[in-house]
C-alpha cells in the first residue's frame, strides 16, 4: 500500500531552520506531483508548497515565499521542505501529499490522493 512518511519536525527558535523529508513507497513516485500542507490548532489545513512530478515547477503559498524551498529526489522517492527564517506563525503539523492530474489544481487539497501522518513543527518566539 502507499505510504508517505514525514520526518524532520521539531522545536526551533524564531529565525531558525528545519528541513522536513517525506519518504514515499508503494507508488511510482516520479509520476506524482508532491505537496506540503500544514494545519495549526483550530485552523483549516492550508497549502504551503508543491512541486511537479518532474521537479521543474514549484508553487508556494504567499506566507512562505522566499523562506521555504521544496525539492525532490525521484531516485530516492523523497520530497524535501527546507524551512528558513521560521516564525511562530509557522507552528503547525506539516503533511506531505501525493497527487496527479493538472498542475492548475496543485494548491488544492482535492488534487491529492495520498497523505502522510504529519510531523509537528513548533517555532518559539
């Protein structure tokens, strides 16, 4: 079965950095667009960033542009999220997701078929 396993979450002070990883198995990874979403307590799950199946195209939510970088290694079936200049408002559970279809919809949760269990990121002020 398909598994997406996130790692790399933790606690960091404001201004610091973290790198999340998401290892995929049970699917042809290079066929899927990959996304990262996050959900803070009491809030909706929101789009953070996405990368096309080839890695040639990336998308970012306005709140993370210039601070976060998504990348992927299709040989390792892994997608990464480098988070720099972290802010307390970045505190959330971060989820990776895999989806296929039109890139026009990669910012929508509906684009994604498979989801990981999430990893907690806490940024203290």
